[in-house]
C-alpha cells in the first residue's frame, strides 16, 4: 500500500440512501480518500445495463466542505462507474467497491446483480474492484458484523493486487460475528432461478405479471460459494469478464461449419 | 435432429418490429415450429437486467390462425425469455435464438448486450441458445447475406448439441456474400470502451450527459472474434455463465485472509 491514501470509488445498486452503502462508506473512510457515485433510486437486478437511449443526470449531494464527496446518478450502477471515472474523478481510482448489497449475489445471482456489474465494469476499466453482499434483503439488516471482514478483504486487495481481468464477489452469511468461521475462496455454484410468475389483473382487467421465483442450487460441491455460506463462511469468488468457454472450443472445431 | 419439428423461441433486444428479428424469423420458419417473444421497445444495452421492482405485460400480436405466434413484452430481453419459458410455452424449447442484433456484440460487447443476455438466460435454463449480430447499426442494414450462414449454424447446433453451460455468440462482418471467407470459432477479444460523455444542458440550464465512447481493441491475437471479423470471417464465440476465474483461485489462496 502506498503512503498516499488510496482513492476509493464507492457505488451500489440499492441506491444512494441504502444502509448497506452507508456501512461501506464508514469502513472505506478509515482506509482511503473516498468518493461516492450511486444510483438515485434502487437499481437491483439491472445486471450490466447501460443507458444508451436516454440522458443521464448527476447530482452532487455533499456540500463543498464535506469530507466525503457524494453524487447521485439517474442511471444504472454501470453508468455510475462510467460517469465517475470519466466525468468526476481526476485520476483512475485505486479501488472500486460496490455494495453492501441488501441480499445475496452468490452463484448465478452474480449475472443479474447491479452491484456486481458495477464491480465488473470497474474491472473492465482496469480498476481493482470488489462487490460486497449480505444474505439479508431487509432494509434494516445488520451490517455491523461485516465491518472487520470488509476492512480485511479491502486491505488484502490493496496490498496484494488482483490479477488483471479479475474482480471479487464477496458474500456474507446472515450470522452473528462469533458464528462466522472465516473467509473462503470459492467457485460460483451451478444454480438457477425457477420462475413462478405471479399473474394478476389491473383494476381495468388487463393481465400483468410479477417476477417471482425459487433459487435452486443443483451443485453439491463443497468448494462453492453456496456451500461456504451455508456452512458459516464469508465466500469470495474471483469473477472474470472474459466469457469465452475455452473448454468448448476444441469440440466446436470438430463441427462442420464450412462444408 | 428429431423428426418432430424443433420448437424454437426467438427474441431480440431491438424490439419486436426490428428488421433483424424479421430476418431471423424468416430463417427459423424453415427449420422449426417457432414462437416469438420480443420486447415492445428497443432494449439495447440492457445486459442481463430483469424487472423485479415493476410489473410486466405480454401482448399477443399474432392472430389465432397465424402460422407464427408472436408476443411483445414490456420487459427486458431476459424477461422475455423467462416469460416465454414459464408462461407461454407448454414445453421447454429445443433452441432459443436471439437477434439479429443491429450492431456488433463481439468482444466485451457481449456483457452489455441484451441480445446476448437473452441467449445466456436461455442457457442458464438449460436451453441451447445462439445470439446473432451484424456489424451494422443501420435499421435498414442488409441482413440477406446472413441467411445461409444462420441456417447452417442453427442446423449444426440442433444436430450436434452444445455442451452444458455454453451458448454461442455469432457476429457477422458487414460484407457481401462473396467477400465472407467462412465461419470461425474464436475467443472474446480483450477490448473495452473508452467513454467520452457528451455533456449538454437542458433548456432550463441543467447539465446532462449522453453516453458516447470509442471501442478500443487491445488484443493483437489472431484467434479473437475481432480479428476474425476484420479478416472477413463470421465469428463464433462459445460463451459461458460460470464467471469463476479459476486461474486466480490458487493465487488468492496464498493471501492471508484469516490472520
């Protein structure tokens, strides 16, 4: 870690007023110089969405002499990172942290998550990045337990440097401090959501749907994030954005594409 | 390929009226029984977004005796796939095709793309899936050239079966038929967008931003999708949704997480 305080960009997908974000700010304020650029409204489930067909607004919500500079943004979590890096920050940040998400981003949830997509976007732009999530959807979830773990994980990343093209997906079980067994490096469990749409009618009689579903873990492995979380560990999955399925290329090359 | 016509789900991110979708429908109608569930408006750049905080509408836009059944959906491309599979289709489709996207989804674009995210969602749900894109943003782009290639790729997938957890990202160069050299299996090029936000003012004097940017390919490899497209090939990248960076786990296990 350099002697100059690291510059840390903080964002999330639950919006700038979310308690999870406030906890993350509290931890990061003890580590570095921080700047917050977060969505002005909840943006859960936005994945890696960007705003291409509409305009974007930034509002500075901190005062000029506040220690922490904060902006709200009308766009998605990924928009927040892009605007922060290109329009607000004078230099590339040393770290981007996203969260703390109210709810799990383990397993396949990584792909739907605005929190993780913000971290991935930072990674694409060459910024070390970590997404933090707690397995508790409650707005008033207890984030205090997580603080020393978040501090530890952040300091490890700042000191050791992440490999190029890799960001971290960190999930916390909903447990008391003394119940947490430690931090565990994991792989993403093979799981999916089985949807059960809730079909309703408007007062005018038109059908509409609410997305609902059940998370189904099909993976019995003991090296997965789901296993770690169920067994009292904080899960850390290294996440990449080169989506190439390299293991499939030799098989595909045996197919008769050009005959 | 079974003797029963395969059931093919078609979607896109440019919306149900896009010419690219119409071309894809024309090709698929010769191969299988098809059903279209596509967004009712453009949803480019929506990535893997899902609608969790709002309602979803489906409108049947084909008539009861039409050969092809078509629905428009108020949600994202991923919502379209989820609604099709869970609320419309009586059995799991044999294939999901998405596109033809007006514009490239090669390289890192795969992660922002609603077209590809629809294909990935199908893959997560265990449905073989292909996303098709043309390197031409024009609404009136020439999709005719692509038809025999799309037919060939689709038949190969139906006959040979894709490995579990793998979908295909197919991109076409903007070339005449005689200029296309063939189909090439590739990896995702390491590239990114360098943003240049266009800052403007509303008539009331408030600043706003339009996302704009320049695509920068940092990858000199001759096995990438970018290389293939620049050299006259149709690129096919196998894409996975297990985002674990397995190559980073042994390094991360040497860090002092629990000290």
